C-alpha cells in the first residue's frame, strides 16, 4: 500500500465513530513520516464534496482540518454530477467519472460498461468540436435515468 492509501484508510477509520473529525496536518504528517503536503494531497483528492465530504482547512498552528461526512443519496449525488458536467466532457473525464460511480457503488458493472460504451470516442465518430458536446448530453441523460 502507498502512503496516500494508508493515510486515507486511517482518516476513514476515524469516521466509524464520528460524522465529523478534526485533525492536525503536522501531527498526521509526523505519524506517517511524510511531509504535510502529502496530507493535503490525500484530503484534496480523496475527501471531496463529490465523494461525500466537506472539508474546512484552517492555516496556522499545525494546520487544523475539519472534515465532515455529508449524507447524500444516490439520486442527490447523480443530480449534483449532472448539474456540474457542463456543456462538454472529454472521453477521459467521462471514464474517470464512471469509474468513480463504480467505486462508490452508484452503478453496477453492467451499467458502468453501458455508460462507457455509449460515451466512448469509438461510438461518437464525430468531429472533435461536436463529440464532447454530444458525449455530455448522452452522459447526463443516461445518469438522469439512473436517479430514483
């Protein structure tokens, strides 16, 4: 396991007892024998609002970080994604989103495959200027049909 994975697991274990935790960046960095920026990286990439977390960072004094777990339903999360996709989305961005959906059990394997196929560059054999626009519309409509 990489240090980032270990730090993520440690923080997630803290949530088993609490819905909100406060940690100190420097203390955590010392515990895992890493630089404080490693803690920042883990928090900014693995504890995002789209993943169900609210993070409030306070500078100074060792860098207190408040992380709150936010309860979102599958529909709430998918609607948030639909509203934030924008007018265009690239193939790689769509694949990352779909992989995240699978990781967080928002879609099953079959649904993920269908989403990937329907939004792939192989299917969208169009000029680049239209492809990302059409992909965004297809993805949004498919996700809309997955909401409860």
